[in-house]
């Protein structure tokens, strides 16, 4: 028996096994064996093979028969490359971060030096935080969010018409997505747009971190506290408000040529879609709280589920005409499809329960049709979830929790029960049964985000904030300070 190679794999039950490819009687076969040595199983899977497999391999090694083991597999003391696959509870587009630019030279003589230093220091801190942090914890995300909020009032002074500074500096930002594209535009409105957009994305990121506990094992039952859900709802509303403000209050100030140069992430349709998606997930959190509350009626749950459907439908419609050809655009479309199917399953489930309260046989037929539709949509949502997770960038398949954990349990049970109860009605009039699926009711959308820019920093309103005419001596002194700082 010859050994072609071996690798370590985990079974679903979390038993460590080693798969060996062996030759027996001129044919190749795969063999699975429990690992004899767990500590070495990932460093050297062949050494972890038990019994005669291990002895055979050691002999094969001496004879040079294991040279066909792929070189990329970590053997001996070679360091294994760590690949982090994240879980998504809230879809977060690629974060855009500022790139260091020179603010001193373009604004020298136009802005008082202390104000200019303040502006430069605030932006430099954001650049530094974005470079140092991996944005993988709530404290680091919150710190960066606060830095943006402190920078914004100082930045807004550049927008005042009397200062004539709107196009005086080229601001540069880059995407942390796969393309890493940089966009440099001479527009203070572009800088404000990028700052408010980053605040929105960080709010989405923080909401996702709230709902995906870092220390939660994959197989462990997911439990998110009521307080965490409440905070996540506030963050989702804040993100939606920032994005709506970008579309309706900031983009309109950008010249046409600047708008044409914006990256895909800042298209108005993309911004509106992400905003609607955030609202939809806020409603989903509210539905989860309603399910956990004994006081919430079926009507309340149905209304929330129907609102969630409307928001996700709105999110999809906003993408029509947008360029979604990049990885994150495709991922966003798959995410909206997945969550839309989940929301519609919930809506038909609760609608079916309410319709079933009617006394007519047609009510019962319609109710069963709604419940069957909910079951089919639930099955389709599982496939859509897998498609989303496998699309680049790959994400971890999430455990079933919250609203969907409840529905995955209840829908099959209720469908089975009601179909048995009312099966005779379908036999009486099969044609009616096929036409009985009612439309979902429509409700006014209750969540309306709100965001306003902060007041301009008071330093811009001071009388000394006028264009400064420097003497040659002062100008040369500034140059010396700049050179010394570098």
C-alpha cells in the first residue's frame, strides 16, 4: 500500500480526522481515520495517522514516495496562513477611508494658522486611526466615528461662500475593498460627502458587530440581548439618516463633472439602496422584539413583516440603473434577495394566521395557501443565503437566530397542522385552491431617518478668520517648520 498524501479535516461533530489517499491493488482510494495526535494534526497530518497508516507513511517517506504532497499545505513547522472569514448580520459595503493630503500649502494665507493646524490635525488623526485599526471591535469603530464627528464642524467652514475655499484642496480617499481604488477630487463638498458616508458605513459596521458577538462559537446558539438589539436599531437609523442626507443635501451641491468622477460606492442609487436596507433591518430587529414580547399581537407582527418587505423591495428598486458589476455590488444584490425572501416568508406566515381567523371556508383555503407560500419562501431563502455567503468576498454562513430561528421552527409545524385540518377543502375545489393566494397588505412605512450636519466650528465665525496676508519672513518661517516636521 502506497500513500499519495494526507490532509486534516473537521467533521460536523467536531471530531478531528485525517484523510489519506492510498493505493490498494493498483487503485487509489481515500481513507478517513480519527487523528491519533490532535496537537500535530494540522502541522503534519501524516504524523497524526493512527496505527499501520502511520507506519506505512513513515516507510513511504524514507523511500521518497510522499513527494507529491502539495507544497502549499503546511508541513512540519511552516506557519499556516490565517484567513479570516467574517459573518454578516448587517450588510456593510467596503469602507472608504481618507488618504493623507497636504492641507497646509493650499490654504496658507487663506486660513489662520491655528485653525489650519486644527483642520490638519483632525484629518490626520482619522487617517492614522483608519490605518492602525482593523475595525474589528466596537471600541475602535466608535473611536473612529467620534474622530469624524469632531472633524466635521471644522471642515464645514470651508463650504462658506465668503471664504471661497470649496475647490482649494484636492481631497483623496480610497476604498478598503478588493480594488483599493483611490479618488482624488478638488472639492470640499466631496470631502463632506465622504465623511458623512464613512459615518454611515461605520454605523452599519458597529451594528453588525453588536449582532455578531466576537466570542460566539459557530455551533453555539446565538443569543442577542434586547439592549443590543435596541442599540443596533439606533445605529441602523443613524446610518440610514446619514445616507439620505448624502443623497438629498450633499450630492446636489457637487458640480456635474465632480459627480461623474465619484466612485460607484457614492452613486445616489447605491446610497439610497443601502439606506433602505438599513431601515429594513431596523424593522427586522423590531419584529424580533415583538416576537419575544407576549403583548405583541399578530397584527403588529404582520405589519412589521410587511414593512420589512417594502423596505427591501425599495432597496432593490434603487439599484436599477446603478453599476453593480463589482464584487460588493453583486454581493449587495444577493444580500437584498436573501433578506427579501426571508421578510416575505414572515409576512405570509403572519398574514396566513390572521386570514385563518375568518369563519368562511375560503378564509381557511387562503390561509393554507399563505402558509405554503411562507414555507416555499423560507426554503428559497436558505438557498439565497448560501449564494450570498459563497459570493466574493466569501462570508461565513450565519447560524439561525432571532426572527428566522422562530420561523424555521413554527412555519413547518403550522403548515403541516393546517394542511391536515383543511385538506378536504382543497379536494372539494382544486381550481379555487390554486387561485387563492392573496396579496400582502400594504402599510405606511413607519421609520423615517433624520440627520442634520452639525454647526460650523465657532473659530470660522471669528473676525480674525479672514484671508491672511503673510510677510515674506513669516512665509519662510512656515516653510522651515514644514520641512522640520517632515
